C-alpha cells in the first residue's frame, strides 16, 4: 500500500485525458502534503492508467496525463 493510493484512485476515477491539480488539492485528496518522495511514488500511477506530466514548483501544480 502506498501513501498516495487515495490520490491515484482519485486520478483514475477522474477519467479525463489531461488535468491539473494544485499541491493543496493533492494534500486534501491524499491526506498528506506532497513532498520530494512524490517523485519516487509517481511511478505507481501507471498501474492506474495515468502518468504524472509536468510538476511546477513555481505554480505548485501537477499535471496528470491518461495513458493510451
């Protein structure tokens, strides 16, 4: 079980081809703040049919892309 499972489930259920979440929204969904370990855990998202696209530290956003 991953600490980001709740986020991955949310992304999978979203179903849209591409969307963006703020760090604050991610914290609300996952129940934990996004931190450097997110870079390691993001690989798990492919099991849910998505991948992490651009991560903007400046804008504090993460883009999620649906896999084909």
